[in-house]
């Protein structure tokens, strides 16, 4: 199992969202 965190900014609210 590979656990990695992917973060990307929202184009509308410019909020950083991180998913495992």
C-alpha cells in the first residue's frame, strides 16, 4: 500500500485540498 498526499488549489475558492 502506497500512502501519498496530493494537494491541489481550488480555482474558485483558492483553497488547498489534500487527499490521501
